[in-house]
C-alpha cells in the first residue's frame, strides 16, 4: 500500500491502458506490455527492477503509480493443510480475507472477496453480521489473486465466494475478470456465488453468461412455492440493470 495519495495503484491497470499511458508519455506502446508482464506475471514489487524499460520511463512510473499489493496480516492453515486463510489489510484500514483450497492436492481454488463486509446479511454468515463497509476496487480484487498465485501458483479456479456479494460490485468484478483473463486465468476457471440465488455456479442449461459471471435463469430464481423472496426480487432487479448496462457498453463499442 502507498501513503502517497497522488499516485494510482498500477494493479488494476489493463495492458491496454498501460500501452496508451506510456504512449501518451512519448514511449513505445510495447513498453506498456512489458510493464503489464512485470506486474501481473512476475509479481514485481518495484519499478526499479523492471530493467528492460528505459530509466526515464521507470522514473515516470515511480512518480505516477505505486504497486499496491494487499498487506498480509495473518495466515491460518488447516490441520490437514488442505486450506489456508489469508487476512489482508487494504487502504483505509479495510480488512478482508481470501482462502486457498487444495482439497485433493491436484486442484487449487482461490476463494476471494469482492467487498469488505456485506449488506446482504445472510443469517449464517459472519461477514453478513459485520454489515457493509465498502466495495473493493478491481486492483484490490486482482491483488488478492496475485498474492495467492505468488505463493501457491496458478489456480485451477477462482471463486468469488469470500466476503461480499459480487453482483453488488459489478463494475469492479467485471474489470477484475478482464484482468484475470489477461493473465491466463480463463473465464471457465472463474465462478461466482450469489446470495439466495445460486451457490458455486457451474454451467448448466438456462444460465446466462456475461463476461465470465454466470447468472441463473428466471425459473431458477423462483422459490419452490412459485414466489420470489424480497432478496431474490432485489437481485433480479440488479441483474436486469446489469444486463442493460452490459448491452449499453456493447452498443457503445459498435
Ligand atoms: S452474500 Fe455471502 S458474504 Fe454476504 S452475508 Fe451472504 S454469505 Fe455472507
């Protein structure tokens, strides 16, 4: 984390934005791809070590950005060593958690947070009892994955099943998904759990997929008695808004 409020966290920048940025500074766009590589594939913690970049570009980066990994404040490993919990401290003294699951020893799943606290308040959930604190930025979401990858290698899957309801932080989650795709974690490895809707999404008939997140179809939203709960109604409303938002974005690009 940086104490310099003027600087931007480079974790969260896409390859495209980095290429555009360095070009605007008068450097080759190729250097943007090199920076992307250093940050997301080599887990670089300083611009100084990006030795294939011109020195004046490294100095420029130093002035504009910081490399803001979430700070690990505690790790707890299960006795069977099949799960490890990471507690992180983010900016604004925000604490979140991620979990690495390596059940059968062959597959590793990262369970990451999309929000600090949660407004949904599911009765069984400790996060729900905390209440909502704030949405995480895409950089803070990806920062969890980078930290876990550095320690555990590339995961078999990334699950948005940590703190928060990912659908309520849609823009940051979608940006994070794009970034994770850019570092070779394909959308098929990513799944999301939604409160009251569907737990541990997998592809099944009738589901709608938007940029890596899968949502249940209308019949799946219905309760057994044929009526929707207030939460389901609220979430359905949110999904419809997001569908409209996504459609607008697609149309903007055409
Ligand atoms: S949506 Fe998830 S994080 Fe939020 S209260 Fe429910 S179980 Fe907990």
